[in-house]
């Protein structure tokens, strides 16, 4: 499998993070999700699960920040794509979970919440897993529930790293 997305020299474009247009933000956070494509999905794939994490947040807040977790059930015919702003626009078949803002700010606690590193540029990881069974989690769900549902069912996995500007 392979993830394709438009990065600017490894950086997530500003419109999906800290320097987004205020119209795409809710308070401190960008809500406009980035587009991406997944190709070479195994033919047996019944679902795709993805998690977008900030491991560099550990020294800042004490845990890896979950910016987005979601899944889609197939069929895929080797290809999957999410358009620009799919999180807010409710892309067909996209089931979204909680992000890390859910504990303290429920109004922005589901779907995409863009990178907003407070102390330095951070490296973010988008992980996509092809599963041999459909996912059946009610929306919203926690990332650990999605990972647990994927356990033992991963046919293929891929990831991409990107930098978010401070």
C-alpha cells in the first residue's frame, strides 16, 4: 500500500494546521482535514482504518496527541481517497472517532483537529491499515478501540510522516 498526499518539502500545508484560515478553525484548532489517497490496497481488504498522531506532543502534554482516527468499510478496488475537508463534509462511508481534544473540549472532540504545535515543529504520523474484516464501531469511538478492532486483521499497513509548523 502507498499513501499519496501533497506535502511542501515534508511539511503539512498551512491550511490544515496552526496557520489555517480562521474560517476553517474553531478556537485554536483547524478543522479542515487534508486530502490523501491510498493505492495498492490488497484485494481482500474489507476496511481501512487510519490514525493521525503527534508523538512529539509527549513532552508537552504527556501523551501522543490523536488528531484524527477513522475508518471506512469497502469495497475499495485497490484505491481509496479522501477529499479536502472530508472530516467536516461527512465523506460517504467515513466513520470518525474522538480526537484528544474530546476530554477537555467536547465541541471539537470528534473528527479532524489539525496540528497546532506550541513549542517547536512536530512530526506527525498518518498510519493506514488494510483489514480483512469490516469494522463495526459506533461513531464516535476511541483510537484504542479502532486499534483493538484491527488487531489480528491487518493485511497491510503503511504510514507517512509530515511536519507541522510551530
